[in-house]
C-alpha cells in the first residue's frame, strides 16, 4: 500500500530519444527529501527544462525522506 496521499503527474521525459536523469537526496530539506530531473539532449544533460520536486508535491509529511528508494 502506498503512503502517498496525492500522486502528481510524473515528470515527463524530454521525448527526444536521449536519456534523462533523475536524482534524489532523501536527507535534503530537513530530511523531507527532494527529487530533481535533468533532460537529456544531443550534447548531454541540461539544466534547461529541469524539474525539482519536494515531499510536499507528493502530499508527504515533513521528514518523510522522499527519494530514499527510487524505483523505475
């Protein structure tokens, strides 16, 4: 059973055939966690179009350590 009370739409990839990167840090933001996505481009990863999500974006409580487990 998921502990998420609210599921935002997952970050959409760049849909350009290049690999995107998702990075998490479960102890960021006072142990609430964070998730960042960087789109892939022909020359490599870029910060343009990147996304940053926090535990509150998923309806999680403070201290929930978002990103401790990132599964595909």
